[in-house]
C-alpha cells in the first residue's frame, strides 16, 4: 500500500504553516493525537485529574499495549517513561556492573547516553570501551566478536544515530551478544516509527524509544522494553507504587519491565502516545519506511548536486536523516535562514554526538530529516533555498 499523501497532510495541521524537516527532533503531531491529548486535558479540568484518569483507564493503559504490538513483544515487557533518556538511565543503572567489568559501545551514542555511561563507569569502576568502526561508520560484528571475553558484561548500540543517516546492523550484533550470553541494550529513539523495529529479530535484552520523533506522539513520552526473562534479574534504582506489590511487611517486584513503572504519570501524554502508535500502525511501518527511504534518497541526490553543499551522512543503508555542511556558513545561521523561509531543520552540535563528531573533526552539522507526510514540493523548497544561499556566495565572490 502506498501512503495517501493527501490524507496524511490533511491529518497534519502544521503543514499549512511550515515545511517541517526536523522529524528526527520531533515530528508534527497528527490530528488524532492532538484530539486525544486536548480531550483528556479538558476532561481533567471538568472532572479532576485523578477522576479523569479513572474514567480513561483503558486509554491510559493502551500505551503499553500499543508499544508492545509495535515492537513484537509482551505488554508486561514495556515500561513507560517521560523520555528515552530516562528509560536509558533506568535500564543502565539496574544492570550490576563493577570493577573489572567491560562495557562495549559504539561511537554513535547520543550525548546523554554517553554521559550516563561515563558517570556510571566512574561511580562503579567498570571499563568503558568505544568500538572501532569501518569506512561506513559501522561496527563490524566480527570485530565485536574478537573483542568479547568473559569480562564483557554489556553491549550497547544505537540503531540510528541522531546526527547521521546510517543504520546500524543491530540484529547481526544481537546474534553475537546471544552467542556469548552478554546483555544487549539498544537505543531505537531515531528508528522507532521510521522503520520496522522487532525486538525478537534484533535479539536485544533492553531497548529504549520515545514518542515525539517518528512516532509523531507528544513530547514527554518514552518507553523501555525489557525482555521478560532478563528483566526478572534487574533491580531498579528507584521503585514506585505501580512497580511493586506489597506483601505483608515486604514487597515484590511487578513482572518483567513493569517493575520500572511508577503510579504518577502524565495521563494525557500517555494517552497521546497510545493513539500515536495506533496511528503509525494504521499506515503500516513498512509503508512509512518505503516512502521515507524514497524521499530521503532523492533528496540526498539533489543536495549533492548543489555547489557548496557536502552530504556528511554515511552507511551502506541510509534512513530519513541527512547531515549537511554548507561551505562558508555556520550551521546555526543556515538553519535560521531556512526558518525565515518557513522550513524547519536542526543543528547537531558536537556535544550531542560527542565521540563520533570529535573523531571526525566536525563541530556542527545541519540535519534535515523527512517523514512520510512531507511533500516533494517541500523538499524542492529546501533545495532552492540552499542553492540561493550558495549561488549568492558565488555571485558575490565574482563581483
């Protein structure tokens, strides 16, 4: 099934006002999600927040079920958080790590995730090792296999980086992790909703994602997948009323990932996440991925034909995120110029992808990220605006 662009854009009020090419940051929200969130806030104002949550219990809980359906796992293997960063930190801090242990990661980790590793390694004393990459920016599973020994207690990978279009071979890496019985943590924040993500196929023990990016859900929503058998061994750093069951003078943890859940939550945002996932599933992730891949591939070719533009993203297979540098122009100023033309993009600073960008000697990148609701006309507007900028430089240089 092809994406019905007319319907997709009719469902997206924001396209009337802006060409939104910052979907890797946060997508434009579709009308069903807007209606669900504002409808619940209205209900809270009329009934009271606790009472509204009681009446909407099924809609609040739908978030767990929808994410489980999306990832091909059990509902109890999903816990809800306010961001992927919080989910990542909760998962990481629940894994017993100490002096002598080794943790292997890719250089593509998001800045907050890398900081969490650094902080925990200094506190707990384990050895943090950034794996080498090939010419495409990828960790080779065979190189990983050669690095593994009995001291490796965790492997962590980012499925799609926030600053690059490459797609990591997370399933192949998962096979190495399973072969050696090493816990495996995946950051799928940039891939969830953009391309198919199946935790059984990946073979991960833990995976985090968020709602605001390609799922088109509300900000302030994130989630953790924890494989049931693995989750039963985890000890959360903090617990809440939904994560435990009182038994006499003690307590026991809720099953699987539910031990990470807390009672207090933003019910409107949680409902919005469930609706966003259902909406994404209604389009079909394979269909979404097909259109994103087509749009971004054509856009890359067009951008590479503009003098003064360098496409910086790598990988053997690329997604809807395109990283650029514009010769002679700071990325922040290019973004501001595009914003004045009604085009949203983003700037990736080195602190958001500190290891990889430092290795490559890049201080900032202009990030363009497409979604299925973007039109060919919007992409042409971007190219025209960038070409006007670079051609203007050439004219001024000649004159």
